């Protein structure tokens, strides 16, 4: 009979609470260690000396990332699982929460098989994902910097020509031509413009690296496939590819939709069935990319020069699937808005269907990589 020791870890930046549940025992052995290399090695040795069989560790996915998991796997023969925090069972009447209780709770739930694993990333996949997310962070910083300048000018009653789009070359020339009577105002505008220029230059640098990443053999097939879809160019395709790593884990389209939080929430009991807004659980980065792409499908189906160039040399089946998505999503948008559905809700529904088309396009690639 195989015996297993289950160890729950409550991990924080300065320390780690440990709860080791030995086979045949209902009271775990508990202690706290510093979150340092030497202390972690000693913990692994102590648990190995206490355990009679296999050792399995678990801790909640959080800001400490995958570093501890990799250390445990490389420094010992034990396994380690990252747990989805939002899917940990919780008692409604539980009102006390401490680090010690959390570690003990993880150990018991782990032994009962009630924890949901977060799919682990390799160091290469994590680096690629962080590169894509760094560009997203810069994008948000750019929006904030532009808003600061825009609101400053609004307080001074300085507005761009009505009807013209902001942040074009004409708008930038207009910003450079502004003159103020108060020297302090000139200093503020110059500083805001300098911050915007700095962020834009950093974004250009990251985009160059992302375009190189798109040629990496690990992601190139998926990126080329995704670029066949309308409004999905290199940056969006790379973002989807690095976030949806190991695509073979999505055995059905609905699993992908659930992973990105685009399925409706539900509260049903007996003969009553109630559905609400989307769950918004899972990967918010992929959800944002899909929703942004879905906005372009409200326009009439059309294959422009840019899309035609992206499709050169690609599989006819993928191109046919992308065209079908373009037709179906546009028709869906028209039907929903004619029924009085708000455009924002219609776009979310289209993003959910777009996730299904993405799954249909990438599934054959995942099957081929698994076969190899």
C-alpha cells in the first residue's frame, strides 16, 4: 500500500508556514520557516526524514510565483502543486483566518483531493508571458499619461479642434505649438509630453522583442494561425499564444471559454434556472484581447490588404474558418443589436464565440505537438 505525506504551505515574502500531514495522522506537524534558500532546503530534509513514502507539496498561486515550486522539484524527489486560490472550498461560517490555519487547511484539502491545480509554466513560457504583459502594462501607463495631459489642458480651457481625433500627428503638432502665459504651465505640459514620449519609445522597443518572439518555433505556428483572423495581428496573436500555452489542455471550446471567464454565471436550483453576467474568472489578459478583437467584427465582413498579406501561405482550412468567424460574428452582432441588446453585451457574446473559433483553429496544432 502506497503512503503519501501531504504538505500545505502558506507562502509569503518573508516566511512560509508549513503543515505536514503524515499518513494515518489527523493532526499535522506545523512550523514556520524563513522564505530563504537555506531554510527551504532544511524544510525539505526535515519533511523527507518524517515521511515514510511519497511527499506532495502544495501552495496557493500568488505573487511569489513558480519559484518555490521549481526549488522543491529540483532539490527533492517530491512533487509540488500550485493551487487556484479562488477555487479553494470555504466554509460559510468560517470567520477566523490565519497563516497557520491556511497551511493546515491546504494540507487537509490536498489529501481529500478537493484542490484545483494551476497549470504550471516552464521558465521559458513564463518569460514570454511576462514580456507580453510588460507591453500591456506600458499600454495602461500610456493611457494614464495621456489622460493626465488631457485633463490638465481641459482645466485650462485648451481644447483640440472639435471633431478631430486626438493623439494623431496633427494632434501632436498642436500640442508642441501650445504656449502659455504662466511659465509653470509650460513646464507641466513639457513634463507630461516627455513622459508620453518615454513610454512610447519603451513600447516600440518591447514590440520589436515581441515580433522576434513571434518567430520562435514554440509560438510561430500558433501566431501564424491566429493572424489569419480579422483584427488579430502579431502583438495580439503573440499575447494569445503565450497566455494559452499548452493548448492541448483545452479539450473542448467551452473549456477555453470558461478559462477566460466568458461564460455566463448561473444560480439554479430545482426547476429554476437563473443566468447572469459573465463570470470574469480565469485569464483576464486573454479575455481583454478577445473582447478588443471582437469590436472589429461589428463592421461589414471584408478582407483588406493587410489581412490578405497575413494569410499568405497559411492553411486553406484555417482561412475558411477565419472567414466563417467573420461572417457569423457580424451577423450575430446585427441580430443582437436589432433585438435591443446593448452593443457592449453583444460584443462580449461575440468574444465568447470568437474564443470557440480560436479553439477550433489551434486544436489541430495542439494535437500535432502532442503526437510529436
